[in-house]
C-alpha cells in the first residue's frame, strides 16, 4: 500500500524544502549588478501599492529630560486616515547648530511597540522586556551620541486595536492583528509591509525636519519583527545609508513554514517564489549591513541563521562590498547583541 499524506502542514513543508526561488543568488551563475537589476523590481512589485503620502501635521505632545537625553513625543499623520506617535531621543551633549546622524529604531512584536526600544522602563513588563532582549537600543544608541527616533508599526503599541482608545469591541481570532491587517491590505492591493514602510518613510521625513538631524547620515536598526522592517526600510528608502538586522536571519522554509514563526507583517504575495530571506537581505548590498545572530536564539535557530548569513556573505562579496558586511555572533538568546553597533554606525554614518 502506498503511503499517503493527509497533513496540509506536511505538504507545505515538503513544497518549501523542494522550492528554489526564481532569483536565488548563485555566485557561479550570477553577476551581482545584473542579478539585482532583475530581482529588485520584481521583489518591490510583490509589495503591492504603497499608500500615498500626506501632510505630516506634526504636534508636540511632551518634552522631557531623561538619563542625560532630551526626549520628545509628537503625533504626526503618516498616511490617509492614520496617524502615529513619534518619539525622538536627542543626545544631551548636542551643541547649538550641530547636526548628528539619526537612526530609525524599529521595534519587534510585543504589546508595547516602540516604547521599551526608546527607553520606557515604567512598568515591570517593559523592564522585563528590556532586560530579556537588551531591547532599549533606541535609548542606548542616543546615549552613544546618535539621534534616534521611532514609531509604532500597525497593530502594536499605541496603534494596536486591542488598546484604548482604539478598541472596537471585536478581535480577530485568536487576536492575530498581523494576519487580519495583512488580509485587509491585500484586499486593497497593498501589504502590511508596504503600509509600514510608507509610515516609516513618513517618520523619516519628519525626523529630517529637525535642525539637529543630518539627513545625509541616516541609519536603521531593529530586532526580530524590527529586523524585518530594517530589511525593508534599507531596501525601499534610498536615504538609509547603513542598516543593522538583529535576530532576523534564517530560511523561510525553516523559520516560516516549518516553525510557523512568521506572520502577515513579514510577507508579501509570491515573495518566496522570487527570493529567500538571504537573497532579500543581499539586495541591500552594497549598503553597509551589520547582522546580529544569537547563538541560543529560540526564534531564529543559529543553524539556519548562519546558513542565511553565509549566503548574504556570498552576495556582498559578488557586489564587491564584503567589507560592508559584518556579523555580531553573540552567546545570547533572542536579543540585541549590541557589541558592534556603535562602532558600525560611527564608521558608516560618522559621529
């Protein structure tokens, strides 16, 4: 009797393991420039439409001093029918008339959005998150001399529909706003990625209006889902000069389909048909890229993470940009390594 499979999950895993993306980079076959010229527009098209730009209409909500930093909280319009709270952390040693490099600090999954990243340790839950993931890189990098800024991605922090005043009395089952927003977005010809990237670019537009920000020296960094957004912001926004992707390295057949460790925030229709995650990150070349991988990471297991990184290495080498790629392989869990970040951004952004 022939063995038959009745498991859809096993079917998807087998399909993923057998799949070869159309634009998987092969250093024996591909020249980097021609490969990127062919792959990049196809990958961008997979994101669908981007929401149109709107006037920012900024309003200052609060300003305070904390840990030798000057912090401001604003609200800005980032797209049609949607606003975002924006926080900027300014180094306390900033001199009058001085301009500093600025880093967009992308948060990952979690109920608090950008707040722990930017240094909010006002509750036990936020303090635990900071301690567990070394998560306050928006605060630490400002202490190191960079201007840092952040917004919440849709579904998180102050832009979560689970939170007041947004609560509508209904929740998607099982409370998966990432999946629900993805469905909404694709019905309208967009994706969650295209929406979040557009909102991140609006935040960068606003950051560039501050007299102390050098708009020629912009970077991006983020952990986990923030690594997803770091990848896409580096790809989509030409103003980004250097990027750090933290604990978001693996193969989609592994972390996505096998481990079911991805969501609507991270995907686009047909994206894996085109590229695997290392190809996507390789498209960032020749921009400087720092990759953080935790040896004991239980979200993005080191074996697959290093497979991903080694492929990115091949792509940067083919681009003649191997000196622009760095690895922070640290003996930790799902967290910001933080060992090379300050030096990396100082070398590539100055300051």
